[in-house]
């Protein structure tokens, strides 16, 4: 017996619950994904779109 086995077994591995959502595009952000804590929390794509410029 593995403690907690039944708990994670019931959650499909390819459909994890998002930790939060990007405040700009609304895409789900999962555990381990980059989350940038500006504008209320945004994803890396939006960071690049809105905050990254080429010198
Ligand atoms: Zn985004």
C-alpha cells in the first residue's frame, strides 16, 4: 500500500489543475510553469509580448 495512492490515481496525469491563470491572456498556468508577478500574475508569453523589447 502506498499512502495517498488513491488520491493521485483519480487525477488524470495529462489534465492537472492550473495553479492560476494569466491576468492578460487568461491561459492556465500550471505548477512549475513560469509565472511573472506583475500585472497580477502573467505568463511568459505575455511577459515577452508586453515587457520585452529588443535594444
Ligand atoms: Zn498570458
